[in-house]
C-alpha cells in the first residue's frame, strides 16, 4: 500500500526499497512470513550482498531509517515510481524516468486526467501515470499478453492503486480500446510495435474537446508510419524527439605538476639535483571534476507527440 | 465538459504558425504585438479557446523598421485553413538545382512592390502567388526547394492566429524561447524531470525555493498537485513579492491557488524560528522594513515581470495589501500558514537558486521528512559537484545523482527524415537524492 | 600559394586570414592593387568592423603578426583548411571540421592516397583532402555544376594546389567517374542527394586491392538506400554515425552566498540588523565554469562508411 | 600494387566477426587467445592480408571457466562464408511474442550436451542447427527475435577469423575498446580532430608531447606525415623509453620511421638549453642517472606495454642500446637531432599530458613558430578551462576553442533503424588555437 501517498512508517504489506548503494537496491514486501517452494510458511529472510535481513524487524520502522543486515547495513525507503523502475526485474523492455517525465509533461497529465496506455508491459510507466492522475483521474491500461495483464492488475492492488486503474487484456491494434472509452480520454500513450494500427483507435478514444497523443518507438520507421496516420486523421502539433540523460560521475583528480625550469640551468655536481627533481615532481594539484560514465544510453526511443484539436468530427 | 471560452482578465496564448506568445487579455482595448503586426483582441471575448482568427489589416503606419500594421481579428472556419500549397496548385519542379544561379536577382518584384501588394491583397496566399509568379527560378527549383521557399514566404505572410488556453507545456516553450534566463534556463526536459524526481502529486506537502522563474516552477508543481486534492505547496522566494505570472495564467480554481503559499525566504524563516514570540495580532514592527531592505539588495533577484507580457507589474503587490491595514497583513498570514507546514515537515524539497545553494540547503533540508526526494537545479556544474560532495559528506541524503540531458527534435517527413539541424545546448543540471533519518 | 606548406612570411598573392576575433575573420588576397567595378586599378583597401587595412602593407610581414587597422588591429594568419572553411562565403552547404576529420580518418587518407570526391561544392572539403594526400597523392573531384567546378579549379590554382587535384564537370550519378579512374582510387567520398546511384561507380573506381567508401547524407533515407546498394555490391564493415561537436563557453561566474543562520536569533533593536543582512548578502563565491552555447549544431549529416574488400571481381 | 603478405615480426589484426585484436606474429610458434579459444598462427605465414581462416579444433583442455580449445587455422574461400541463416533455411516465425513464456526452460539441451556438440560438430552452423531444433520457442518467435537469437549464437560459435594489416583506424578501435585509459581516453573522433587541428601533413616539422598512448599519437601523426615526404616529428615523452607499439605495428618504411625522433622531455630540454656545452662525443655523465630517476618517479607514467599484446616489453630498450657502447648512445643522438629541430622551431604543437599542462606549455610554446596550431588534449574539463584562461592571459595564442564531441553510431536496417542503444560517454576535450608573434 506504500504507493498511494507519502507515509512515515513501514506497515505490514508495504513494498519497501532496501537501499544498499547507488547500484544495488531491492524492492521487498514487508511481510514477516512467506511461503516457500515446499508450501511451508517460513520467516521472511531477505538475502543481500551485505548479509541477510529479517524482514519482520522493519515493520513499524520509520522510512528513511538505517537497518542492520547480518554483515552490514542498508536504508529503507518508501518506493517511488523512480525507485520502483530501478528495482524492477526486467519483465519487458522498460522506459526510464527521463523519457517518462517528458511523456507526462507532453501529455499534460495531472490529477483528474483520464489516460489510456498500451501496452501495460511491466507496469513501470503505469505507476508514473497513476502518481500523476490520482486521486481524481483514471488510467486504462491494455496489454495483449494475458499473464502480464493479470500480473499488473494484482500488483496495482497490492500497491493500493486499484481505485485509479483498469487493466485490460486486449489486442488494441485489432480491437481498439473498447467502445466504453470512446471520447473519454484526455491522453493516449502507445508503446507498440505497430503504433500506426492503433492511431485510429486513439483518435476515437480521445475527447471531442481534443487531447494529447504520444507514441514511443525504438525504430524511426515506426515513428514515420505513425506520423503518416496521425496527419491523415487531423492531429496537429506533431513533434518527434529523443531525450537522453547523462549521469555525471564526480571525482577528485590529482595531477602531478612538473617543473621544467630547472633544466635551463646546468646541474650542480652535488646530490641535490635528484632530490630537487623528485621534489618538483611531487607537487600536485587537485581538481573536483566529473565525467560521463564510459558507456551512456545512446538511444532509448523516439517520442512522437501530437494534439487532437477540439471538435474534429469522428465520423 | 465543454471547451472554455476566452474571458477578460485571462492570460491567452496567441499562436501564429509555430510562433507562440503569452498575453494578458486585460481589457477590450488590449492589443498584442507580433513582430510588425499589432492585433486588436476585443473580438476574442467569449469565443471558445482553440479558435482560429484571421488578421485583417486596418491601418498601416510607418515604423522604425518598415511598416507597422494594425489588424482586427475575425473568427474563421477550418475550411479557410487549407494549405497555401494546395491553393496555389504548384506542379512543375526541377529535378535538382544545377541550373540555378543564385545571383540575388531571382525575384523580379522590388521590396516596395511587395509592400504595396501586402496592402492590396488581404490574404497571404495571394501575396505568395504573386511572388511565385515573379520569381525567375521557382519553377526550376526542386520540389524540396520549392517547399522550403513557400514555407519561408508563408511564415512571413501567414495571416491566421489561433488563441489557446495557457498550460505548463505551452508556457515553458514560450518562456524558454523568449528568454531562457528569465526561467533560470530550465528547459522542458529538465522541468519534466523536476516534477518526476520531486514526486509532487495530489497527496503530500511540498517545499520549493526558487529565485525567479516567472512563476513557472510553482505553477508546474501546483498543476501536479491538482484541483480538489489535499496536496500543498510552500513556495519560498528571495524577493519582495513572488513572481506569479505562470501561476496566474493557469487560471486554477481558488481552492487550488490557496494551497500554494508564497513567502519570502528570510521572513518565513524568522517566523519559523521565532514565530512563537510574536503572536498573531502582534505585528512585528521591523518586518516591513526588512522587506524594504531586501528589495534594495542588489544581489537577490527581484520580481520584475517582463514588461512586454505583463505591463501592470506592481499589481500583485496591491493585491497583497488589499486586506486593508486593520488585521494582520496578507504576507504575515501566509508566513504563519507556511510556518505551520514547515513544522509538520515536507514530502520533498525542490531548490532552484541563483544564490549559492549550500546555506539554503542547510536551512531547508531539516524541514524535509526522511525518505523523501530532494531536487536541486542549477546551471553551473562545478557548483553542483561541490554540493554533491557536501551532501555526501553529511550522510543525510542518499542515492545522489548529478544528471543533465540531451534533447533532440526530429524532422520526420517522407525521404527527408533527420534530427533538427539546431538543438538547444543547455539543459542545466539536476542533483537528486533521498533524505535519510 | 599559401596552402601548399607552412611558410613564415606573407608573399604577394598569398591568401591571408585577417583574424579580428573568434567570430570575425576574413580571407583576403595579399595583392597591393585590385580592379574595381569600373575596370580601374585601385589600391587594395580591405574594410573591417575595426576600420580599413591597406593590404599592400601586409606583404612581407611575418604570419602571426599583429597589423594595424584604421580603427584597431588584427592578426594575420596563414590559412589552414579549418580557417578557410570558417571564412568561406557559403556557396553551398558545407561540411565542417568534426565531420571532415572523421571522413579523413575513416577513409585512411594519407600522403600518396588517390581520392575521388563528388561533389566538389565549395571546395572546402577538397582542401582537407589535399592537405592530407599531398605531395604524393591525387584528388579527383567532380561537380555537376559547371560554374562551381570552374571556380574550384581556379581557386586550387591560386592556392598552389593544382599539381595534386583534377576537377571534373560531370554528372557522376549518370556518367560515373570516367573510365580512366577505374580501379585507381584508394577512397571514394560522396556528398550527393542520391548517393545510391553513384555507389556502383564508386565500386568501379576503387582499387582491386580494396578501398574505403564514405557517403555524407543529411537524411536517413539516403543512408538507408546507400547501404542497400553497398550491401548488394559486397561492401562490408558498413557503419553509419554522426559526429557532433560541442563548444564550451568559458566564463567566471559569481554567486552570492546568503546567510540564513542569523534568522534563528531575535533581532536586536538597533540599526546593526540591516547592515548585518546586507553584509551577509554581499559575500560571493567565484566559479570558473563553462556551458554550451544556447544553440548547438543538432545535426549535420549521417556519415556512412564501408570497406570494399580486396579481390572482388568487378565483372 | 599487390596485396602485401603476412610476415614474421609483423603486428597483425585478428578479426572474428566484430571483435578485433592486435597481435604480434613474432614466431611460427606464436599463439593468439580469443576468449576461450587459442589459435596457432603458423599457417598465416606468406598468406595475403585480408584472408579468412577457419578455426579447426585440435585439442580441448579443461580451463578455469569452461573448456579451453586449441585451434589450427586453415585458409578458406569466400564461398564458405555464406550466412548461417541461409544454411539453416529458417522460415516459420510468429507474428509477435505474445505466446512466449520465458520460463528459462525453452532450451531442451543441457550445457553439457552443448559442450559435447561443440566437440563433435566442426562448424558453427551445425551447432546452431541443433540448438534451434531443440528450442521450444524458436519457431514461435518473431522474425526479428529469431535473428537476434541466431546472431547471439553465431557470435558464440562463429569459427572464422580474418587477418588484417594494422592501420590507425583499426588500432584506435582496438585500443579504445580494450582499455581506453591506455591511450589516455582518446576516442576516434578526438584523434581524427587532433590530426586536423594540428595541421600535420607531408610538409613541416611537428612537435608532440604525450605521456603514454601505446604509440598511437606518434603513429597517427607520422602516418599523416607520410612516406617519401619531407615532414618530421619530434615526439617527447616523460618515460625512460617511448611507447611505440602502434608505431611499430604500422610497419612504415625506414626513412619514414627515422623522421620520428622520440626523446625524453627532461633530457631533450636539457640538451636544448645546455647542449652547446656538452659536445657530441662528450657523454654527459649524469644523464643516465637522470633517466633512472625518472623511471623511479611514480607520478610520471611509464612505458608499460599491455602484457597481453606485447610480451617482450623491454625490447625497444635493448634496441636503443644496440649501437654498442663505443659511440654516443642512440638516445643522445636523438636528443641532438631533436634539439636541432627545436632550434629551427615547429609548425605545430600537440600536447596530451597526464601531468598538469601549464609548465609543459610554457616550456614548449616558445618552440612553435607564429601562426601555427596548438592542440591540447585532456580528459579533465576543469583543467582545460584553467589552461584556456592562462593562454588567453598571455596573449600568445588566439582563436582559442574548447570543444568535445558526441559520437553516435546507427543501426540502419530495413524497418529497424535507430541510433545504437549504447554510446561512448567521453570524447575528452580539445583546446585549440593559433600561436601569435
């Protein structure tokens, strides 16, 4: 239930982020016992690189606290869609915060908005939509993969978000977003291999007073076909973009400063020369600097946005 | 839900092709300036947002840089908006541009001819038709080159404007394009990420310090807090009165507006630390002079509104005092409201300071609950590197990341797909993390 | 003649870069007299934003010297392809140093190389090819625009580069690179609207022992078609890339440091309060920092490189 | 011009699909290691560069991480290189992946089965055929997903290698991929720009100081100076002997090699300033000890060659002394040659230092003629910002620019075109300008 609103203490059943380091964190369910493969109920012990955590012990603890592991410690954080996305086992290709932030902004999602999403996938993006539109809006999310739809539905329930989301198992390219949604959506988001096939359905789902559209596609040809379809149906403000986030790795660098002036003078024959050189060489300067990691995300996907203007007749 | 209509007092977005502008529709006499064109706005009243209007020349005055034209606006239908290209029915085009000698004399019409045409023809398509007729090279150009030519001319002579309701999305584009410095260089991608990383939504209490973004940051956060929700925002600023243009332009319901408490940083911190001593009706005699002092400080940014957009700069100040001099002043009440929220602590902190952030962070971080996001925006990387090291050293914030963004828009057209030739160079930097207990 | 090799003093007839500032420089010909529009021979006076230069005065001057203008001064530099590209009146869309450097590197151009280029355009890239391949290589450059070919030929002559370059006026997409060049080229470079049409000609022109190929295209569809053609003909190591250079604008930034600690204490009733605050506010910190210019080049073109492996039969 | 053939003593590039490696073919017994595969190189001798060889398993030894296989190489023809896909004749594919449950049990073959297959089947296509036969999900996958699977398997079991002649282009890719730090993080785009901005070509005299790039920088510059030209290069380094691997790998003509004079920075500056005193035959007794001293300095990078590539690390050192002890030592002659060029001054300066560049620039800039390019490479932006300010203050260099690059490669395939998902994050920085009189 820890996704609904900010809360201070861990309650039984909360999903909790066990934060070990920037590159190591886990989402765990705060339940004292779990059922093992043999069907036995056993105490919930979570294993990390820094030893084990008896999960029962974190119930009632304040979020943000430090908790002891058998071989170290970690912090317990309340999950946010950002942290959840980072801890997600990669069930499908997921979209990350920089693209998602742009999607929410461009789709103008705010409390009260009615958003249609396809596909649901891992539900990572759904969590962002839900944060932005609750408590007065509604998310309708579609996936053609039945197990995935079921899994997402169950997850939203456990996260306390059921009131604001409807999960559909449906092939939207062929069947559309159901007649019930005709003219109901403020925004439609597509992450499909053939977005152009779903554009006419998005057109139907958007309100008569107009709305916003987004399609996320890894390949440029998908965007090209999507834009052709959007243009045909009278969408405007069509723009395509990429957002790439760069992380800065911050470090202090120490550089030797070498002295070359002394070379202009003949050496004296005594020992001092060597010590003079090595002394000169030992001078250093420190710089607080940063650089990109060696490998950066070079491409996530093309984001295509469009507006359905108000009062376009829908045949 | 029917489309809202344009009302007096509204901020409106005027769009002419890709150009957009934020304008206050203060009275029936209000005019808007688009380049050399002046538009009378009175016919907008009560028309639905999203409508398109035709610019009809009423008068041409000689101006400093060419003629200045005054236009009335006439509501027009969608059918009038067919593409200029179709109207002209251009067909013949060369296969490539090998036969074109660009000797600067391709256009037979002289500038004075064109100016005259402009007054005679009411309609860009007619002007462009004449230009094409008189161009020696147009029909020898490639189709691509013809389109480029037409687009250029269309842009210059296009006579339709659309009136739209301001949203955060439209405003950040306008502000960033017009003068990015006035919104501290916060680009659209960065703004969208401030909203994500801060976690601002319909639940919770949020703290923002910003030293001047035309109201964009508080507006974006309050927009995400939403109407009819329980979220609240304390908006701290260093000036005398807060910059609120974007906030006012959103025309939010009053109950929502009231959940944004805008307070002066110094003044509210004094209230927070010492508020217990000076009780509600007990107006501290030194406060007004303090506000004056701050106004006189050259280092702290002031609330100057861009004159071109909001001529009545001082209006919010008058509003502030409208309660009269009997009870506590409005800013005092706001300070008390904010101090109460500060004592209850916040669900995240967003900082966008023109000043050095260290001391501000030191003062505001203790007001944030544990396990909550902190987002510091800045345009100077070196400064945020330093802040990163300082925060890391305190151990009070974890999951620290310093990031920036690349944003590229694409031209996607049949056989002419490529990233746009120009891109914006600076997204600014975000330092993000989570508070610890 | 100032493009052939490094030289120390300005000679009559040299092209000289008159360098006023990073954003203002001019290429001028070091001749004491010029012919005006009326056909009269008059002294060569060059006008700049900092006043005029009597060009006769710079003949014999050492490159790198400061020269006086009527209202200021400038420096005279020996032209390099980089400076030349920057001072070029934009006769056609030109390719800039970051892309060009990659082209030279990937085409493995070094002294002795035989390079085929189409189109010649402004001759900007040709100057880089010539620097890299002279004195033992040869550039064959083609343009379908006759005036441009003539202009380039004349320019290479004046720049002292005639020995290393042949300029052709020819439509290479339809007519190829002439039979004389069959199997002669180490590298072929295409900057054409339809590069795929010229790929078979490039294939013919490259040596039987193999060679390198590059096509520069603004639009992705051109690269796509070019790659299809390259694949069909047996080219390998096909890669496409973009190079985007960012300039850093360096400046010192001054930030006010504000003191908030004093707010914790009640004010004393005396005057010092105000002065205390304003004193606190006046503390500043300086940072040497840099940022990108507000507008960066977001796209120049897609560079597609490929290798023609050795011993492919050319039937 | 016929294709050159592979000779003993050559450096060769071994390519297996996209993986490339630089290897010295020192003797007929030389073996090369590609992951778990060991290749015997003797059959390469006298074969033309560009040839493809088949890896034929001779022996399999149990290794630390799975079996270690020893292969002989057999020259093979182009026809053997048909795509694995064609060989397998895969046709049926699903429309999308909705029916695939990735339960980790899609492959019926166990790892031990696969290992056995590997020893039995001499040919990757057979192994992949078996894997496909035993995959429960392969035929339900989309064509795209099938291709991805095949590519992955092909990569693992691909049994052909191509032998290529090293060029700067191939070597910078290998070095940057294997360990970018060993070439100071100089990426391909940056290297290409160092060559452009420095103006290095067949005419003129060039000065390079670098503190260790496996010989890549001097090799790239000497490559641009060319064979049979009049250009010269003085290559200064801080170590005992210069890193020359890339230079040796190019197998340049002797006359060209001799136009690169590699000298120790300290030692040559002493020669330059004081050379007049110590005449040719007059060996300064302190120099060798100085060289020793420098070798012991931990701050100055040493000439360590990566062991995996060049096992005989110390060989160049022996070469240096091969003149015998009678006449002046080779390094003394090189110092004299370099000092003469220093007195004549240079046509450009390239600096890629691990040390702080200020003092080095101060020592070397006076050796550059006016109106000549200066190029300073570095990976620390803050440092180059400082250097920029210092150079600007001297007024000795104009046209200063600090730049870095974005390099993105694209996957261009029908219906699957996009920028590559990963890109290299760091190009380093170039500070460029032109000297003034």
